[in-house]
C-alpha cells in the first residue's frame, strides 16, 4: 500500500517531552499542522532563550501544508509559529478568538512581512480542507479560555486531538468540556486514533476545578494585613479574573507588573474574556499612595524567568516595586519541568528579603490545567478510539499511560508510543512506524540573533565547566627562534599566582613542542597553532582532569621587514 493511501502522523515536537507541541497530519498530497509551540531552555542550555521545533520537514513539504490549526494560546502551542512564518506563511491559520489575539501580538512583535491569514473558529464549527480533511472544533477546559480540541475526518478514518485538557465540572467561565459532542462525533463505531494529553497521567482521580482557587485567595486577602503579590502565568486569564474579583471584594487595588501581564490583560479585556472591576487597576505613579493592606500586585515570573517582574523584585532591581518585610508572595503556578532551580532561587531571595512565601503542592493556590487519570479515562470512553497515542508528556508518562490503558481494557498492540520524528502510518487494517524524518530542536539565542548549533552549546558548556586557556608565541619567520613568549592566560581556570608550577610546566611544554614540530615556519602557522593547542589540551587533562577551551595565537615576524614597516609608517627613509 503506497503512502498516498495512508494517513501519516509526524510529530515535530510535544511527544516524549512537555513543550513545543507541533505535529503534521498528512494524507496524499495534503497536510495540516496541529499547533506550533516552543519550549523554554533548561539550566544546561547556556545562553539559549527559546527552543523551537526543527521545521526542516515542514519546509521541504510546504506545498502539501494547507492549514495550521491551533488548540489554544499558550506559548508551548503557538510560540514557534512566528519563526515558521519567517520562512513560510501557510494558506490558512485557524484558532479561537483569544488564541488568534495572542498570536497577532507575537506576529506584530516579530514583524512578519506579508499578510498572515488568521481565521477565527469556535466550538461547533467545521472546516473542509480539500477532499482529505474535515476538521470539527470542540470546546475543552484548560487553564486558558477558548481552548479547542479537534476531531478530524479523513479517508482512512476519524482521529481526535485533545489538546491540553481537563474535564472541569465547575469552570470559572461556565463552559465545560464538550464530552457529549465528542461522543457524538465518535459515533457508535468510535474513532481510529486518539492523540491524548497525558501530562497528569501520574495523578489518580480528578484534577481540581479552577474555581476552587478563588476562595483560597479570599482567605489570604482577608487574613493578611500587608501587601500581597501573586505570580501566575500571564495567559491564565481565569486565575487573573479571580484575583481581580477577590481584590475588589476585599477593598484592594491591583498593580500589574510585567510586560506579558500588561499585554495579556489588555487583550483579554478588549476581547471580552476578562472583566476588570472599575477603579481596581492602579498606575505606577499611584503605588506609593496605596496603603500596604489595600494593595495586590499581579506579577510575571512564576517560572523564575531571569527578566520577569518578580525575579527583578527578588533581586531588588525592579523599577517600581521593592519587596518589604511582611509582604505575602503567592506562587499560583506549578513549575514547568526544568525550571525548578530558577524558581527556588527566586523563592530563596524573597525569604532573604523577609517576605512570606506560599508555594508548592498542598497550598491550594494553584490547580493544574491538565486532566488526571479519571479525566483521561473519560475521554477514552467518549471517543472509543481503536488506537491510543499519548502526547504532551515525557517518556515516563507514556509508559504509565500504557500500563493504565491495558488495565482499562485496551490491547497492548493498540497503544502507540512515539518519539519526535517518527512517522506513524495508519490504514484501515492497522498501523506501523517504518520511517523517521529529520526532527528535533532548534535553539534560539536572543530574539534577533537567530539559531545556534549544538557545537556552540558544547563550547559554552566547556567554557562554563572547565574555563578557557589562551597562549601566545611570537616567532621569527622560520619558526626557529622565539622572539617573545610563550605567554599564557586563563579564565575560569586556576590562576598563575595560585599554581605557578603548573604555568611554568605549560610554558616549557609549549617551547619543547614547538621544536618537535618540523613544519613551524610562517607557511604552516595554522597547523602549528593547532598542534600546540592539542598538546596543551592533553597535558591539562592528564594533570587536572579538565577540558578547557584552548585558544592559541602564533605570530611569525621578520625583524628586518618589521623595522621597514615601522619606518614607512613614520615616513622615515632607510639609510
């Protein structure tokens, strides 16, 4: 059976990892992309600001890509799209009103040339993409309003993408996950494949409702007599709404700190997703006039981001807000895996400034936007899927899901675990993975610098761990005479005053190594420099077990020609 009669699912991200969700669904000469997100770097990716999918496959097959469908407005689902748009603007990009609103601000910030075709859709809408894909949108609960799940009818069968989801029984906006509509889409026969969010598959039972956070805020607002600072994701509009409402009820004013917080609140307010009580928001110039017991600060920085508002406050570097003794700081978010070190650094700094800090499990100031085991099972029942594919999860989550799905009655061969770049092919008889395409991560170093390679990352790691050693030798043109040096300097490495014997041995080694090189004239300068650097690298490793970056400089001079050059520069005639 040829590829043209198979339905192909190709994850470019978001499988075996949490973050940079991005996948292509392909049939024949047609394809659609589901989400296009980014991830934030962990502590090992030195100097990296963002991680996006490798778009090599998407760009090579751009002629097939008919549309992009976005589930919701979180960075890990839309944040990489502006980078794709720099190279290729898909014919159509679909999403809910809030999702497209958040995307528009990112596109404007990057400055994409050309018109980007953004098309608003909502729950109950159907979109026909040529003859191969009919896409149905369903409302689904998450930690951001206006999330859409997608059921896609194809020539091979129906598939369903849950997006990030939970089955919230009492959502803040009153809109529940449309389980009955999803069940109707699946029909009596069920669907071919379910691509399901399994982020919280380790947790038994049900995830708490977002609406439980409001009463917890109320308790803190009533019992605390000083300022209250709340940090949460700027996209968590429901959480922000509850904080604003609680502030109004308890007679407090609210100051918004952080560019993303200001931008998202303004956008959500404009689009009607956020209702800001009258006279609640205060400007920076009014901060000093508000008594501490009447002020709440909503700040970015729940993940310890270095430039976020709360992080700056914890370092006493924020332009408008300083942390005072007795301030209450509430972390109303859970750590994204890999961010724990950054977050606890901020928390430690806040404690040093004598603030009270509420964080971690059991505080009830945060509930997850992802469904736990019972909610995942609820979606499996509604879709009656033949094949199950766990996504938006790390490898351990995939294995736990597989074990649970077996317990729930699904045959082992119908539970499919994948890696980024695997090509999963369906036909009406079954599935197989026979191909792996180029995929992975692209590292973004600054918003304007562009991508960086793994080689650069390796060099940065070496610099951070073992430092840099540089040497300089000045030779005559034949290389037979040392005119100056060798000079050795180092950074992130034992200093010469701390270990003069080591530096003496390194200088002697360079001198001996120089005269062991038969090709040392100026015609072989690059080769000579590399040989000396390698010799020094091996010596340092044998002595100290370090692998510092070695930077070598070898200069060949002809003393007579140098004298002539100096005379010429001064206009002196040779006698």
